[in-house]
C-alpha cells in the first residue's frame, strides 16, 4: 500500500479530520509528517518517531486538511483553528486589538490548547520546533505559518513532551507543509464585511520543480495577506446609548436576596471624567463644572459601582476601547529543497522569511485630579469665580503655602488615542539529512535556527514632564499670550501635579513648551500634542537553535513478536533559547504614559536524551485484530547561566491499542509532561504598572468569593482598626481603583508537571461503509503550575485561601489608615493545581449516490467535564467550566457536496451558553444577575461556500461567513461570535503542472 493512501487511512480512521471536504478530498490532502522514509507497510505520524502501522497509534489526533482550511474562507489560520473545541480559547481576532493587548502584543495570534495557556501549547512545523513570536514567551505567532503551504494540521492532547520536549503539557499543534511541489500554483481571495470594512486581500504563488530524475526538488512560495482594521464605533450595536453592560443595581445596594445585584443600564459613562474636563472646585471628588464653564451634569451616579454614571456630561464607556480588530499586512517567503544522493543520504533544507506589520488603535490617555490655578487664562470665568479661597487647597495638599485652584479629571482625546505600530520579522532555517541505513534502521539529523525581531512604535505616548509643564499655563505679561509657566520661570515647580520633573526638556524661554488647554474639548492644535507626545520605539529579539539527531527502526532482523517487530527510536537534542526586550529610553526611564518599563534579557539551554518503544504483541489472531503497547521517555537538563543554576526533569509516556476485531479499537495513554519556566517568567525585572483593582473586602464583594473570604476580610480589616461591615472603597470617592504596583519575574520558579491520561474508542463498522466514529476522554492535571495573577486576582486570592497566611497576601499593600489597596507586586509563582477533563467526539460519514453526487458529513463535539484551578494546597477549587471561552458543550458540523464541477460546503459552529458570572460569585450571590442575563448567549454561526471547477486547472469560489449575521452578546464586543458580522468573500485558484 502506498504512503499517501495509508496516511489517508490514518487521517480518516484514527484522527477523524474536521473538514468540509469529502473523504476522498481529505485522503488526498492529509499526508502525514514524514521525518524519515518509512517502509511500504508503515508510516510516521505526529506524536511518534517510530514508523509503525497506522492502527497502532494510541493518542487521539484531530486533523485539519488543507481543503478544509480553504473551504472555510478564512485566511487567518489561527481563527480557523478556533473551530476546534480544543482551541476555542485561543487569542485571535478582537482579543488582539484595541485596549486588550499589552505593549508589543497587538495582532499576535496565539493558540491555547484546552484553555491551559498559550505557553503550554507546543507548536511545531513538520515535527520540529518553531521560534516564539513574543519576547519572554514560548508561544508561537501563528501569523508566521504560511497558510498556502499547509498540507494538514494535527492537534494532539497530552503525552507529547516525551516525544518533542517541554512546553507541550496540554498538547501539540503540528503544521505539516507540502513537499515535492511540481509546477505553478496561484490563488487569490478578497473579502469584505457587510458593513463595508474589514477588507481582506490574500494572494499566494508557489513554484516548484523536480530535477535529477526526481531525486531532487526545489520550491519557492510567496504569500501576502492584509486585513483592514475595524473600530468598534463602526458597529451600530456598540455605539452609545446602548446598554454597555451590567452594573450594580441601585435598588439593591443592601443586597436583598430577592433582587438581582446587577442589571443593565444604558448610556453608561465614566463618572466625573470628561473629554473637556470634569472640574471639581470644592475638593469633594465630584465634578462641579464642565471644562467649558457650564455646570456639570453628573447624571445618575451608580453607587458602589467603582466610578460609573448614567447620562450626563461624563465620557461614555462606549467607543472608549478603540479597535475591534487591528489592521495588518503579512508577507511570507518560503524556500524548500531536497536532494537524495542515495537511500542512505538525503539532504533537505528549508528557509523562511515572514514580515508582519500591525497597526492598532487603543484608548486615549487620561488623568485624575489635575491641579489648575486661577491664573490659567484658559480657565473659564465661571469656574474661576467658583474657586474656594483658602482651606480647600490646604486640605487637599496639607500645605498652607499651596495656592488656590481646582481639580480637573479629563480624557485627553485631543492628544490622540494610543496607537501601536508593531513590525515583526521572523527568520527560520532548517538543514538536515536522513536516510535508511538498512531495512530496519533509519536516521535523521537536523539543525534549526529561528529568529524573531519586533519593532514596536508607540505613537501618542505622552511625556509626563512635558504634559505637566504644558497644562500649567499663565499669561505672558509682555505679549498677553498664553504661555507655559516654566517658559517664564524655569524654577517654577508645579509640585501639586505629580510627575513634574523636567527631564525631557530644559525649562525656560527656549524650551519650546506649547500651552495645552485642559478646559474644553478640541481646543488644542497639533503643535501642543506634537510637543507633548513621544513616538517611542521599543525592540525585542528572540532566537532559537535546535540540534537534534535520532535513530529509529525495528528489531525485525533479530526477532519478531506475534504482532510484528518491536519498533524503537532514540536520540538526543540540544536547544538554546534567548529573549530580550529593550524599551525606548524614555519608557525605561519612566518619562512616558507607560511608566517605567524595564529591559528584559534571558537565555537558557537544554540537553535532552529520549527513547521510544512500540511492541506489537498480537495481530490478526482470534480475539485480537491488533494489540500493541508503547512507551517513551525523555530526560532534560536545563542550564540558566545568568542565574548560575541548572535543573533536570523527566517526561514519559505509556500507551496501548487493542482491536478485538477490525470494526472497533480501544486506545489509551498515560503520561507525565514537564514545562520549565520560560524566560519572561524567570527574568523579567520589576516594572511599574497601573491596574484597576476592585477590593474583594468591599462590603458588596465579600460574599462573591470562597466561603473563607468574609472571615479573612474581617481579620485583615480588624487588624487595621477598620470595621469590615462598613468598609466600602467602591462607594468612597477618595479611594482610587487605579493602583500603582509592580510586575516582574521570579527566578525561584520550579518546573510544572502534568499528568495526562486518555482513553478512547474507534468505531468503523463493516456493515456501514464510509462511517467512522471516535470517542476520547482526556484528563490533564498540572501540579506546581506556574501562574501569574493580575492585580485584582492577587487581591482576591489573598482572602480566598483557607487563611491569610499565604503567598498572595504578602503581594498586596493596604493603607494603614484607610485600609484601601495602595500597591501590589504581581509575579509568577508555582501554585497548587490546574486540571481539565472532557470528552471529544467525532462522527464522519460519506454517502456516494449514483445521480446526486457525493455527500460528506462530519460532526465534531466536546463535552467539558472539568476546568479547575487550586491556588494553594487546601484551598477551595475554583471552577471555570461553563464560563466565557470554556463552554460546557461545543460542536462543529460540516456538510460537503460534490457533483461534477460543482461543490458546496456548509458549516455550523455552535457552543452552548456560558455563565456571565463566575461560579464563586454565584455561590455567594445566587441573585447576581436576573435570570435572563445569567448567561452569554449560545454561538450559532453558519457559513457556506460554493465552488466551480472551470477545468482541472482553474477553480473559482464564493462564500459567506456568519451567514445569518449573528451578533455578539448584548454586553460584549466580540463574544460568543466575532463582531465582524456577515462576511462575503470570493477567490480563485490556478494550478499548472509539468511546465518546466
């Protein structure tokens, strides 16, 4: 049996590909990854280095064929892969744009297998490692994978660290690329949303040629893809005055158990903050005037909400967060060649250059309580007349010499909203050789070098010292014009506005300071913004080197078991990873809006030895169509030169396959996988960072955590001589939820360990040809898991443990007088446990008819049984099952039809409703939401594509994604479906073979 057919049988009989295509189309496009040339009876599949019969592979594999990708109409492979239940939590689309990503992360597409984190998902290309896309991380940017060259994509759950090495504690995603390309293939596609935006242009061309009577092949491919940015205000349902979210019910401030705690409000705004300035003249933290001098309409203040109001003069929440989708342009060039000198020596080389540029618009800069004096000529007279002489400023500053004035809270849209222009370049080269030493022994050696360089330009990044100088405005006594106070008096220090230290300019007449008007909206020209803002340039670089070698084969020359010869593989690998991030000098110094972000640099190397064994005990005997067992082990020795330490770990796997008859196969595996901490988790120095923190000890939050939260809060606050029954930062205007803290790495981290088991059933009933079904249970338990909580999570974890004697409480600071949180230190730590478990189901059937054509049916589903987190030993289990991005039930249904030159595909992407509140919130407050708002709506996304083969060389197609224009949940910008809406696309493919 030839390789292609046997690999196709693996894809259909064992892996069950998710595809719109017919079974024949899947077979034609699902050729496996072949690191060596296997014998006629065996293949090499993803997840093993041993050439073995395809039915003898125990781990469940989900395969996405090239045809399935093409028929989805998606040119972003990461977004396509999210249709797999295992990858539903991946970071793509809207999660990569607007105000969602951190510095340098806009536009990254990162796969998250089983919702266990992007750093726990090992991404491979043809079974080999790929350099990461984000500094300090092991996560690969899927934008660098050439979509047109993908032959198939394999997704495996667990059990792969012993085969491929660390980072794959949740599993592996392996992209298999096309080989031996002959001729010219070209394709192009254009798409646009129903709203007229999100323009997508895609083009690819591949040219290949066989030479030396087929012993050699060389191919080069180029791919281009551009995606237009989409702002959230381009969607009517996201524009004011929609019901932007659910907020504390003003009729339930005393938490009546019969009244919902949170209800929707329309036209919600950020209280006492305005584009033109919200002016507080009496220092009571409540705005009295608009910046233009009119009385301030505070609207209806939502008490205990943390700073929101309905209606009035404040800045709307809607439209504040920037882009839904960033704009991007991607170029990828690939060159692949091989030459077979003999069966024993086959040389191969690969080279790739990928360049991706992303432009993302986020939120504006803003300030709380800027101080302005009455000699500011921009101050309206009505505000100047309302200033309270003496007393108020003395109260605010505690300094009798402080001048009178007002406080201004403002959203600075006229300074320009934050823009990130990220340019990423990835280089990757592979050189290696493989061959057959004899009929029972094969080898492979290879060297991989990868490099990612990122250039991050942050536009409209405000210089703090210049801003503070620019808003301190007086009248020039000579010219009568408004000027910066520091231009007349270089020694004048605006001590009441924090951050004013002249570091980026020299005060005085020649400083160039341009006055900036914080009283009003649209009052400032481009000159002020140009002088205040910086165009900050930060850079990052990652490198990866991998040298590996392996021997594989079988003991058939010596002896055989009843089921065949024992297969084996053994080898070694050396890998070196480096990562550096160098922020702009002004960012590092803390002169800009970002605060002080420190450089990060780290490296490590690892030496590994591995072995794998497969023992086919029985084959084609009564009661055992096949019975085999396998095992693998990998020993790793990590070296961290800058820490002066080294660490060792061991990964292993055992598995088995049993088919009593050909119609049914049982398979199972048990494994231990290890992930060492990545460079960012180890080496990131402490940097300043602002976070919004809702205090879990607020009286409205004490019952929204574990059963120990209320008692722990009482102990904590009582120790500060504060009454826990009246403690409410959310209702106190003097408190600030916007807290300055520090984030950094932890050089004392240990490796985390995952124990994974899978058990599955494969059905191929002989009485129903062309039907297959698989049922696979998976269970992944990660101990000593590395977790980096956000600031608000730190505060919650502190009081949600059995006692206050835990690692988290020491990372939260509180004011000794008020009890308010006034600082934090966020870092990664080894916590107790992550765990997930569930059932994957796949059904495939092909129906061949005499007159109506060929129909292919495919259904892939998942039941999520568990997704939990335990912060410290003995703590209560935090369950995320059924919450956002973790639906309890998921399914993808595909129907394909082919008749002559016509083909049609239909797809349905569905998952069940998900909980809007966490399980912990609902445990303490069953009435958290009204019943109709308890859940995000279910996902029902339909897609269809029609194609026509003009001839065997030319194909045209047209499709619609989100056919019925399902919109996101009314309180979400992009969940459970994309806010792109109904999307139309059309394309064509051309294939010319044997032209050389």
